C-alpha cells in the first residue's frame, strides 16, 4: 500500500511539473526598459514565435500596438487601422507571449461597466500571485482603445502617452488578448490586467483603455513559469534605471 501511494504521489508530481512547464509566459525584455524610453531592442518576431502563439506587445519605435492571435501577428497603427505582418523583417522592444492553452472558460451574458468587468475577471483568478493569459471573445456595448505614434528613443513612456490618439467603438464584436501580472512583477510586465483589442473584421483595435462587455466568452490560462530574456544592446546594458515604474505605468497604460 505504501509503495502504491508513493508511486501515485510521484506520478502526480510529474504531472504538476509538466503542467507548469507547459503553462509558461515569455517576455523578450522587461517592461521597465520600455517605460524608460528604450524603444529599439531589435528583437525579431521570428524569435518571439518560438516562445508562443498568443500575446501582445509593441514594435520598434513604439510604432503600433501588437497582438498575436493563433500565431498571426497584427499591428494597430496610430491611425487605428490594422495590418497583418510577417515576422521576417519586423522587430520589437517588448512582447509578452505564451502558447495559449486555456484551463477554464466562463461566459458573461450581461453588460457590465469596465470597473465591474475587471472586478469580475479578478474574482475568476484563484490567486493574485501568478500570471494569467486571457482571451475574451464576443460583443461589447462600448470599447475605447489607443495606439501611440512612432517615437524617437529616450522619451519616457509616460510623456508619450499624453499625446496618444484614442479610438471609440459602439456595439462592436471582437477579441481581446492579454495578461494579468502580479503587482510584485511590475518591473517585468504591466501589473494587473493588460488587454489589447481587435475588431472581428480585423480593421481596427488597439491597447484597451475602457470597455463595456455585453455578451462575451472569457478563456483563462494559469501561467506558473516566467521566462525572461534580457536585451544585449548597448542602451539597455548601460542604462541607469531610475524611474518609478509602477507610477509611470499607472499613468501610461490607463
């Protein structure tokens, strides 16, 4: 009996380890470099695709908001328009991706304010101390997004965000992709819930600022492992990181 119990415990432990290995989030650079104004890391998207098929980020020089859905990469420009890109000649200073394998699914069939929607999403999470990936598909009564214009290096993100073009949609269908990052990881990725939106016809979208979901399906993946690549370019290696990351992100991302 003791031998059988020991074998079962070892089998369970192996399954847990395998599950954790599969549920991994990859960051090609810490978000603090973006906050400081390092907008050129020249990390190719073919490298990003080795680590996931689902995620978000931006492009060199902050030239658009990035979404990856089912391995396809979309760019939302500062005019709000979308184009699908190839990964051969495109680079990013920051991307957060995973191989999306949802562990649970919930349906919301009533319209909620953005504040109540975020509260509802957070209540779905068993713990605030791990990462989560979200795919939210369906109908929205209202969506507000942004996409910042192309920038020169070294201008802090919080200053760039003051000039961000915003876009509003009423009675729209689409998909949101994003992540939840624990607050103690704020130097690595945007803390809390961070979402990007793509309309159903793939014509517009951007970084989510506000929404009112009406009838949506929320798929959620638990992410137990974080893989972080640190940039090797001169800007990053010689930078003196001094900004208040949490304070700047709170202003820039909302």
